[in-house]
C-alpha cells in the first residue's frame, strides 16, 4: 500500500510541474456520460495543493483536501507501524464503521457531487 500511495503521489507531483493536465480527464464516468462523478476534480485539486494554491484546490474539489490529509496521515501511520513492526493501522481500517458515520460520509459525497454539477464539470 505504501508503494501505491508513493507512486501515485509521485506521478501527480511530477504532472503538476511537467503537464498541468488542466483540460484532461481520466474519469471513466465523465467520459462515458458527460456528467461529473463525485470525485471529478480531485487530481486537479491535488495538483493545486502541490503548487500551494489552496483556494484553487478547494474550487476543483473540496473533498480532495480532506482526502489528501487522510492519505498523508495513513502514509505516516503505516511508516511508523513498519518501523515499530506493529499493525495498528491495519487493525484500525478493519474496524466496522458506525452507521451514523457511514451515513454522514455518504451525505458529504452527495453534497460534493452536487457541487461538481453546479460548477459545470
């Protein structure tokens, strides 16, 4: 998992400087339907974060900021677990989510999807 996270962020980081990908989309849902998915704009948002443009990042997809923070925390947590030879992160992600938390996450994703529609993505 560490390798996947590292390579994905490395690709996005390099893309931020070599090819901004401003008009490209890799979203299968959008390419097939013409409508944005809840995650549309996350790559552009992450690239904006790498460039220090937090406002642009928020405009592309507000959830990307939260997701990037969660990935950073997970990455550091996995490194610490690896260094200490423990499995706390894996134990944590295998726990069942409380239904109220799950419903809250679904509602946030739906609101974000609405946000993408209103922006015209």
